[in-house]
């Protein structure tokens, strides 16, 4: 028998019991007459003690044991004289009567402690060692429980979890497809789903009016920090619903998960239009834990002879609370920050609002104190606040000042840990104009329906059509998104054609869906949540990697498995990706 108990289990009430424990040696300490081992497993740490006077041989053996060795220990539970109130087993220890080494360990390349000395890449390479550390254990436990509670909640509402295939045809979500060849069909490829979007819609046509699936999705996109080429969604779809029905069910689910898992009672989720989000926060996923809203001060700042402002589309400002005492150096730092290529502003104007009539700005030459005071008024600034002002074209300036707003919040510590600010962002534009391709792209995906009253604008003014789509945003993170779908063939055809598909292309790629719409497709809609991100937000982390057992690095590589990797010539040939020797050489003629 390897164990009668695990390492987090024994208490004072177990004193006197003979027990067997197995686990990893976190460390051993030799105090002359006594040797201590901290034995660790998933459940906790138990102290084992070896007494030189009682068991000299065993004690010698314990002294020599290296970190991370797997051992089995028999002994008797006794009360500790020196109690550790920091851990649940801290009142007892095991007086060892036997010690068996089950498997020795090399010295691990980093310390396996909550605060480790290992860098990212090293820990990814030895992920199985990293997984032994407390933070990852807690994160993966949170992930398990999130998935489990989602299932429990949805099952309670009659949702069925139905698996959809991974080897499919393209499902466009705005990324490139990962493709899979197979030996049965040389020259042909499956695509891995970017999401089960079309399949879940077909399930609605099939009558499964409440579907969900905790499912892997694959997107071959340019990697940005904190994106993974494969990630997990809680993917959901419902038939005979309108937007409010979907939002109600899933607001309930998110509240339930927060309540059960981290004992947080979320408020009702406010709804914010896309246009408002962009205007006030410069982002379609605003962090509303703090205000610092963006104000358009154009009417007070333009036409006063300051050319930088006069020639541009908008002048936008934020009032930073209590930052009027920023030094020259700090302000130069902010200017450099907004000029970095990632942000792309040309410069930064500031106004220190020290008090009534007492202002200092970088544009004192061009504006009188009264004029600057008007700006402050327009931004709701109070004495002691610092106004930061950017100008330019509307779209870029909004984004830039939105980023600056987040940066200031970081500097001022406004992103309170443990605070959660959820909201629904609604009324997205249906299309965005792609300057390179010179055509519209679906902002969400091509299956999203327009808001009913905007349908008539599809032909005349597609740019102004709003989509019947919604995103769940928490603390500036997009946690989920979905829409009410198109379920009539002719509307779907019109949208495909607006997106630049010829009838033939649409039929080739999505004929199965268009056909299905002709066999009694019910009205339907749904949503998908990013499980990785949901966990990261609940766990108070910026990194989804910390919530994935075996993540890829920022370049999309698995550094532990060393993937992706080249194939052997034989395998390439089998898949029809390389010529076989028996194949004729292409003649180059014709
Ligand atoms: N398929 C969508 C996505 O992956 C979600 C949805 O519309 O339900 O973003």
C-alpha cells in the first residue's frame, strides 16, 4: 500500500495513528539529532521527523535524500512541539518508522516553491515540474471547477453537451485555419474549427434547442501576447430566443460561477453601446473598474490658433485624478510612452489643474488660463487633477487615449485586485471596412444577423448597420461574445454577397448551411466564453497561460514537446505532400 492518507489530511485528532504517506520531498533539513522532511503532494505538506537516537540508520538515509525524490513513509502521528499555524497540517508531524525511496530525482532546474526562481521558458520546458507548484495547482483547480460549474448550471437548464468534430471545413472567425492532411485523401485537407459556429447552428436546425460544449478551438493568427493558437470555449447556442433571452441565461451562468467559485456576488451587468464604449473608453472592451472617461474637448480647443489641434478631426482628453503634481520627468516619460510605435501618437499635451486660476500646461503660449479652465470643466476635472490631451483622427486617437487611460490606471493602481466590473457591450457595427482588401469584413462573423430595424440599410448604407451581437467584458477583458444568427437563406446570401463572396464561393464554402436554412431552421442565437480567460480574470491574473496545463509560448511553440516539427520524408509522401520516388518527375512541359 502506498498511502493511507494524503499529505494535506492529518490533524491533531489523528495523534497516535499509524499511517503511510507517499509524495515528493520538498526539502530535508538535518538538525544533528533530528532530520526533518517536508513531504508534498497535491493536497498539502506534512512534516516527517527522523530521530537519530531512535532510528540512526533511517535518519542517515533521510539526510541524503534530494529534493523531489518520490518516497513512501510509514510512521506514527504525533503532536508537534513547534507548531506551524500557516498550514492545515502544521500541528502534527509523523515520527517515521520506515522510509522507502520509490524513485530518486535529479536536481530540478528551478525551485518548486510558490515563488520560484525559474524563468518562463525554463518552466515551460519542464512544465511537469512547474505543475507541482502551488500557483499552477490552484489555477488548474479553479479551471476544473469553472468547467464543472458551467456544466452543472447549463445541465440544470436543459442544455445538452454535444461534441462536434474537429476535422471539418473552414469556420471563419477572422483568423487563418490550421489544416490537417490525411493519407486517404492526398491533396485535400481538413480544417480545424476556429469555433464550432456552423455546427452548433446545424444542431439548432436539428432540434437540439439548447446546446453547449466545452471545446477546443484553433486559430492560426499572428500571435499577440496572451493568445494561444488553441484555446477552450464554453460554446453555447439556443433556439427560439432573442438577444435578451441569451443575455439573461448567461449573465446568470457567470454570476453563478463567480458566486460558487470565488464567493463574489456580481452586480447586474449594465449594457453599453459600442459607440459609447469607443467614445468614453476608446475600446470595445472597456475596463470600467475606474472612471477616467474620455472627453471630446474639440469645441473648446479648436479654432484658437493652435495648429496641431486646428487641423485634426478630434481633440480628446482624460482627467487623471490627483496627478497635477507630476514632475517634468514623469510627463516626458508619458510623452515617450504615447509616441511608442505600439501607441503611435504624435505628441502629448498636458494641463496641470492646480486650482482655480492656477494652471500650468505645455500649451500655455497658445491658450489662456480661462480657456484651459474650460477644458478642465468639460472633463469634470477637479483641482489637483492632470489633464492629458491627444489629437488626430477619431479612430486612432480614441484607441491611443484609451491605451493611455489604461496605462495611467496601472501607474495609479486603479485596477483594484479582487474588484470585478462586468458589462455587456452591444450594438456593434455589423461590418468594418478593410482598407487593404477594399471591402467590408464581418465584425463578428458572417452568420450574425443585423439588428432588425437596420436590415433595410443593408444595401444603401451597410457601414451603419448594427449587428445583433453582444460581448461580455469584465475588467477590460473580453470574456465572451455571441449574436442572434441569420436563419433565413436569402438574408444569409445577401450578407455573404456584401462580404464579397460570389454566389458560387458562398455555395462552395457554406452550401451545407444555406441548404439547412431551407429545411425549417428555427430562429436562434448563442454565445461562446473563453474558458482560459474567464479563469484568468477570476484568478486575478493577466496571463491565460497560467491557467492552461500545457500552453504554447508567445511564438506558438510547445517548447516541452518541441512542436511544431518537420515530418519525415516518408510521412510527407504518405500524406501526398512530397513526391514518392516512384512518382514521375514533373516534365516541366506543357
Ligand atoms: N463562434 C463565436 C466565436 O467563437 C461565438 C458565437 O458567436 O457564439 O467568437
